[in-house]
């Protein structure tokens, strides 16, 4: 039976690779690498550097082109579904054509595969078609959320209080009910600026765990403008940005 590993590799710092991830990498015959274009070449470069250090001699890298995706669609869910299906065809070809029946393959996932990543859903789509037989194992990784909070030296939760992880798109529609601590990911529209009149503290970070890391924290009304400027400048300079933040309001 073909074996496929989905390996979480952390938020970008090579030292965030877990021992479990290193052991999995050393057991793999072939790795699928999806190129995302010149703008994001440094992301692929970090993956390659990890493999060069930890993969066993004779491993193979199989390159594919990540399908393009509309980032501002009118119909969000159908657009994401179409992109996932296009990706699933690449994964299926890799499994069928690049692995022997008892071969091992892997895909390296930023952060943790369970948090805002599509790889597991894509593999389920491939398995559901039934064209190629395989089993897969998930290796957890250190998420960008964990790295962000470690860098800011703060907790995700407070005693007896829930936490919600959401997207900028949903935060723009309103603050979640009965929650005082909200982690926001995938916020391309600066949804936090809708809450400048509220008593909130923000812990923000971009490219956390990489040499380009940027961190800002403070009362939202005081630092929101600086975050917007830093985010805009960084995206223009690098061509892409990965950021997340925690919004916290006082208790009582």
C-alpha cells in the first residue's frame, strides 16, 4: 500500500520541525513540491532547505505548479472548492505515477495541517474517487498561532474563558458572541479597523518564525495605523504576506 505523509513543518523557523516530523521526512521516497511562482519562491526555498538537511539520500522532489486561485471572488466557497479539486488532480497524479505500490510520499504543510489548510480535504477527495489506493498519516506541526503567541509572550486563553479562531472575512461581519479573545487569520482587508472604537488589545505578527518576522502589540486604537502601514509595505516588498493576530478585550 502506498503511504503518504502530511507533515506540519511549523511557521517558517527550521528549528520548529518536531522530532516526529524529522523521522517522517527521513522515511519518505518522494516529496511533492508545489511551486507558487516567483513571488513566493522563498517559501519553496525554505521547504527545500529542510529536505536537504533532513531527508535521506536518494530522495526525489517532484515539482508541480500550484493552481491559480481568485483571491477576491464573488462566490467564495465554490471558488475554494474548484481550487481544491484542481489541486487534488496534482496529488492524485503524484500518488499514481511517482510512487510504487509500496512507496512513500509526503507533502510539507506550513504550520499545522489541521488549521486553515486544505491538504487533508484534498486527500479525502482523492481517496473518494477510488482511482489510486493509498493510506496517509498526519504529522502535527507548530502553528502560526502558537508561534505568534510565543513571540508576544502571552496566552491563547484566559482562565475559564473560551477562544475563537476565525477569518478576517467573518470578523468583518461582526464580533463573535460570548467571546473576549479572538484569533484572526486570512485577513486581507484589515477587518480589525472596524473595531477602533472598542477597548481592544491586539497582538499582531507577519511572517512569524522567518527572518522577515514583524511584530506589533498594543491598544488597537493606538497601533492599528502602524499595522496597516507595515502590512501594506511588506506585501508590496515581498509580493505576498502571511499574518495573524489575537484581539483581546478586558474582562469584567
